[in-house]
């Protein structure tokens, strides 16, 4: 009898823990959105075309959303990712296409561009008191200008073409069954790594502490500047990775691409339950938020809903997600308090 | 002393003499960030040789960006007027802002030549002629071409919902294709997919799978062709991919056969003709009797892609 009581309370405890997890609201959102579009989209959406459509989109936004999410947890923003995507893509295309060097040189150069922009962002954010929103808008325009200027100067046009060598294309730009892009697996890999980084390794707590209270974090002996710079370099790297994988997939890079990633990545992170003011959030939440965002974005085209109204659904989804995240957080807090009181 | 005086007088006289016979024109164009404008500039540069050989000058004025476009254009017009030019070659992108400024310039006896944009307001600014394409005509030509190549159901992709010039393009595609017996469906993708090749490719894939009668697509954006080609590769369907405007990458696709065609408006001709014909009108009194002069649509497909590539190498295509 005693054990039975324990079992029930264990179950209640597990359920309570599950509901109290910050990702729970996001998970419900993902499931609801999937069921909604599955009921409208039917077999095609349920099958490979549907899954590949939203997973491929989620992978690209998601690779950027993960480090952007880490930055937001640490209380910072990174707008410059929108400029890093085309900058890295064009660097790769210029090195390996225009100058005809081996593809790997181009890939390396493209990724290096992203890391450099991240390093500059990090230095500026930690050495000045200017908000990171403003700094990264500045570096975004700077990067855009440099990309445009150099591309036109070197290639004489704003689009550059390249033929990637097979090994690089296989690793970064290939598709399984023509539909499932390699980036999906890279995304899941990155998510695993960043999960370890944020939730298992000791560095994770540093990031939460940064977003909670920078001064106290510094006083507690956390290397605030180094951590922040590292996070910016990571988001620069991730954006560059997406740019490089795009150029290997499509064989061309354009100056005017990537702007979409700025709002899309922030949206995924917010839908995923990361607090805009920093200090709270989780990798699973970001991954689920990205999935939700991608399902809505692509589901519209499978559902027969007039795509003209698509933006309404995306906007509404964002607001509902933030509201439900807030209410789940409150619920979780009050649940815990009640338990304590009881 | 006397010699200096004589020389100065002679120099002033010479200057005034050139001022009286020289035809100075200003060519106003769009943002320095816009690659399309570089092709127009190539045309203007080439025409400048002819102008200078005949004793005239060309000033090429561009806005920094498109953020404050209307007022920026008016500033450039007033700048040209203040410098005492005899003629202005200009596209009309923002009629409300530009028409009053251009009318004021015309009242001072400045001749206006119009190119690239704003054909419907040509008479309001008393332009001599118009060199450019017409979005509707370009779409009409593209739709007709696809239908003649055997398309039965064409998807017309708009990347920025509500952009009037893009709607005009798809309206043209619809009419051109309908006339040749094909059907057209217009697809507007949300603005947050603009420039996102992957997101657009997946959206197009959904449309291709959702309606298996679609056998051709034309995108209003060059990147839409990259997305379309990817969607075709993913689904393995037999769909003709095409787009308005083009890039080196789309020329490669046309060579490789993964893109059927691109619709070009030949910006080089617009810059070259607007500059040279404005000058010739001022200097020699010539006038082209064809009015307006359409520089597009010019269809780029497998039959002429090599010539276009050669032109692109030289910065003119």
C-alpha cells in the first residue's frame, strides 16, 4: 500500500516535472501545428515531401537559431547573421569559383569570414557599453558593404558561380533521396553539441548567469568577456556554415540573400521559449521552436490555404507562442510554490 | 601684363563659346548598390564617348541607396538643373515626387529623356522618348514563349506579395500564356522567404507535388529560378524553370539545361540609347519615330546563352 502511494506520487511527480519543463509549452505548439497542417495537407504532408520540406527549412534556420538562442539566453542579440550568410557564401564562391582553387579552401575561407565577424562583434560588445542590437546592426551593414564592394570589384557582378568538388558537395550540399538535405543531419549534430555545452558542461551555467546578471556573473569569477566573444564567434560560424552549405547546394551565391535569417532565427528562438531579456531558455526548446516555425512556413503550401495569408499565421503563431510560454512559466512557478506550501 | 590680359580674354571667350555650343547632359540612375544599374552605367559610359567626341559632356548621378528614394531623386534633378544642363535622362520610379521636379526642369527648357521605368507617366514629364521594357509586355512575351514550348499549366512566382511591378509581370504571363492556350496560377510566397532559396525551393516543391498538372514555372526573381531548379531536382518532375532577370548562375543553368529561359530587359541598351539619343536630339535634332522604344523582353535560352555569356563577361549583359 505504501509502495502504491509512492508509485502514484512518482507518476504525478514525473508529470509535474514534465509540465514544469520550460519546453513543454513549445512541444504542445509543435504538435498542434503539425496536426493542424497534417489534417489539411493529407498524405503528401505526412509523407517524405512534407517532412523533407519543413526539416530542410528548419535545418538552415535552426543551425543559426541555436547560437543566436545561446546569445539571447546570455542577454545579447546578433543581427549580423543576416549579412554573414551571403558574405560566407560569396567568399567560398569567389575563392573556389572565381579563382578556381580547391573547394575546401573556399569552405575554410567562408567559415573564417563568419568567425571573424563574430570576433569583431564580441570585441565591440564587451569593450563598449553600446547595446548589442545596435552593434550587430552596425556590423551587419559593414559586412554587407564589404561583401558587395569586394564581390563587384573582384567578380564584376553581384552573383558568383562555382562547381563544388564531389567530396565537399557530398558532405555539405547533398541530399538523401533528392529531398532530405545533408544540413538536416548537421543541424541535429549541432543541436546535440550545443545541448551538451549548455545543459551538461559547466560553461552552460556561465551563459545563464550572463543573461541573469552580468555584474554578479563577473563577481562570481566568470570570464564574461571571453564567454561573450566565444558566443559571437559561434553564431558567426553557424551563419557562415549555412552560407557555405547553400553555395555548395545551389552552386551560386548572391549578394542580396540572407536577410530573411535575421527575423526567422530570432522568431524560432522566441517560439522556443527563450526569454527575450535573457537568463532562461533551453536547446530542446529552440529546436522545437524551429520545427514549429518551419512547419507553419512550409505547411501553408501543402494545405491549400492561400499563401497570401501565410504571414498572418506566422505572426499570430509568434504571439501565441510567447503568450503560452509565459503562462506555462507562470504555471510552473505557481505549481512549485504550491507544492512547497503544501 | 598685356599678354596675360589677352590670354585671359581669349580663354574666357573660348569657355563661353564652348558653353554656347556644348550640350551638357545629366543621366540620373538608381542606387550604387544595385548591380542592375552597373549594366546601365556600361551603356551610359559607352555613349559618353560619342557625346564627348561631339563636344558635349555627360554627368552620371546615382542615389546612395533606395531608403529615401523619392526625395533623393528630386535632389539629383535639382542638382542637375542648378548646374545648367541642357538635358536630363532619367527613369521615373517615384512619380509623385519626380513629376513636379521634372516639370519645373522642362519649363526651363531642359529636354527630358526617359528610360527603364515609368512609361505610363511619359506624357506628364514631356519626355522625348522612352527606352525600357514594360513589365506587362515582358510577362506576356515570357508566358507566350513557355506556352509555345509546350507548357500547359504555368506557375508564376511572386517573391514580394503586393509589389505592383511583379503583379504586372504575372498578369502579362497570364495573358500571354492564355492566348497561346496554357493556364497560369500565381503563387505569392510570404515576404519572409524573399531571398531564401531553400525556403522558396521547399514551397515550390509543395506546389509542384500538390498540383501535378504544373509543367512550367516562371519566377519574378532570379533566385526563384535557383529554387525552382532545386525543387525539380528534388521531385524529379518534368517542369520547365524560368525567371525574370538573370545572373551568371542562371546562365550556367540555361547552358546545363536545368533552366529553360530567362527574361531580360537589356539595361545596357537603356543606358546607351537614353544617353546617346538625348544628346543627338540636342545636338543634331534627331528623333526616333518609334515611341516608346522597348528594349525587352529579350528571351535568353539555350539558343543564345553563349552570346549572352560573352556579353556578361564584358559587363553589358
